[in-house]
C-alpha cells in the first residue's frame, strides 16, 4: 500500500548532498570523547524552550547536546549544537527505526525528556530502544494530564478530579495520542518509574506528580533565576502570553470591574492575548509578543507600580515570575502552584485564592501599587553546580561513525508538509488584535498573495462582465431575428390561406380540365 499523499515529500535538487553532509557531521559527533545527551522537547517557545536552551548552554563546555523536537505534523527534527550544528536531519514518524539507529550510532549517553507535545508515543521508549538511561523534567503536568496544565474546558484549574472526571474532560478534548486517561497515566508511570531521575523545579510540582505517581520521588531542582535586576519602575503589568489557563478571563473580569467602579487602575499585558478583548473603554492594553531576553527592559520601559499573575493553573515554575521578583515591584499572584513557595517570605508579595472575585484582586492591586521598595534579587544559580548535578553518573559511550554514514533514513534540508491554514480573519484576530507575533508575521507574508488573488478575481469578474454584456447583445439580436421570423411566418400563413381558398373555389374546379389540357400540350 503506498504511503498517504501528505507523507510523500518530493525530492529536491541538492537533497542528496545535504544528507551526506549531515551524516558526516553526525559521524564527527560520534567520535567526540565527551558524553552525548539528547534533549527531547516540543516545538513551541515559552519556558520549556528557554530552559532547554539555558541548560544546553550550561552543559556545553562538558557535553555535546542534541535536541529532538517535532516538525510540522508527521516529522521530527534531530539537531546538534555548537561545533556540530550542521548535524541536522528530519525523520518521518514511519522512519522511527532509522532515527533510533542514528542515535545508537552517535552514542547517546542519556536521554532527557522535557515534553511530549507534538511527538509520537514511541518517544517514551527512546531510552530503552537506544539502550541508555533517561531523565524527565516536569515543566507542566504532561505525565498526569493530557491537557498538560490541569485545567478544564474553561481554562481554569480543574481541581484534579478522579479518573472519571478526567475521562469526561478527555471526551470533550481528546489527548494527542488515542488513549484514555488510565492508559495515558500507565504509559507515563512505566516511563517515570524506570527513569534515572525525575526533576521538578518546585516543591508544589513535585508533590502533584508524586500524588499521581506514588512510586516516583521527583528531585526539586529550581531553574536558574535572572542574573541582573532592572531599574525600579512604576501601573499594573501582567507578563507573558495570556491564555485562559494563564488568567486571561480573570484579567478581563478585573478590567470590567475597574471600569464599572471607575477605579484608577490600568492593566497592561506585556505580551499577547489568546484572543481579542471586545468592548471599548476597558482599562486593559497589550504590548504584543516580545522576543526572548526583552522582558526586563520592557518592564523598565512600562514604569509600572505592581505586577499581577492571574494564573488559573498550578504553575510549575514561571520564568516571568523570576523577572517580576527581580524588578523590585510588588507582586500579586493566585495561590496556585509554585507561586506559594517562590513568593514565601517576600514582604512585597501577596497571594489571593485563585477563584476570588475580580473586585478583591483589584482592591489588593490598588493597595499594593505604591512606589516600589528596594530591589530584591535571589542569588543566581551556580553554573558549575547545575552542570555537576545534571552530569552526575553520566558517562560517555562509544559511537560508531561508520554506522552513522550508513543511515538510509532521514531528510535534508527540512521537509515541508501541507497543514491546515488559518484564514486571514483568524490571523488578524490572533496577530493584530491579540498581539501574537507569529500570526502577525504570517498575515503579513500572506497578504501579497491575497492581494494578487483579489486582483485576479477582479480581472476575472471584469472578463465575466464583458462576456455577459456580449451575451446580452447576442440575446437582443436573437430576439429581433425571432420577431422577424414570426412576421415572415405570419405572412406565409396568409399566402397559404389564400391558396387554399382559391383551390376550394368553383372557378378553380371548372377550369381544372383546361389546366390539364395545357399540361399535355406543353409536353
């Protein structure tokens, strides 16, 4: 049976040479005397991408890092770093054995799973198939919750119900793999139970994972904090991309309450919204999506009076909270997840119940929005200590450069694949009205094509109009001809009537012998 059409990637000129160069780079990597680590992550940004990037940078002086992430819908991308950044290949899911063969040949010493979103279920067997130990870091609750953030359909904290409650949630919003909640958790119980280390960045995240997987005892290793405190600034900021789970609905409720009570309160999202906020006059605005590393400067530029975290799910860490703490501003947050332990003992921080009414949050913000106290910055994590604990027990494994060169699967350059495309209206709402930079960029890229299509449609309409005018003229001429034909038919009918009358007359009958004689003489 042939592969599905969307899995067929046409060959392009230069692909063969690109593959040879990539495999040569993997062969060089297999000769490295240092341990090779494989980081497995999703294809999105945010805190997971930041942690993977920062951890790779910390370990780079002592280990070689490869990253496996999803690509498009049916592929994964395997990418080396540093001196081996040219070691890059893309594998279709059906070519998973080829990927395993390459990872064995490279000599992967340890797999470190950071996330599974967008990856096939086989990712949980990577360590076993390669034949090496594996670690897992808990960035959200992906082992226990196929929705990842312990939220229900409204985007709020679900309360972590029993399996029946989770099954109802999955019925409305199925998991990325075709599994029920029991099967999902059983797969992760086996994966986590056999892991060398399960790592959580906060006590809260560790405790929640341990409740769902009693045989697992996560290590609590906090992520690195910001290294520099920005100048003290002054308004109420909400940081990052704001979805329902991140508290978008609560933010809108606070804005409506502030407008209804005419409070001297302005809410400013330093980031983007999940969807546009309808209604004029609400005291809420947004900067739009920002690039990694810009947040501290943006907080300084906004000159705010406090920072608000309206999250509706138990955050495992929150890098933006670290930026907020480093800013020196008062911080108000919901009492879920890592916020409780990370803000404990900070006098200018305050927690409220995650389901408290908007008016209560607004009253707290008005009380806290005073000139900031002295700045507070936690001691930065020591890079050597981080590297030591991550590399503890990790030993380099011999690679097989010749086997790397013999891998037949994998594509280079990056393959393309048809994916469902958002409409221009959807891109406008997500990009322009909600501040999502990727959607804005895609909208801008597609507008020239849309303009061309519109111009072509107009030209086609003009041609259609010309044809319709010509058709109308032809119809008019046809009508005139039909009227002339009707007149001729009427005249012919009159002649036929006169002939018939003549033939029926007495004189016509009396002269019939004479007409016959004339015909005979004429012969």
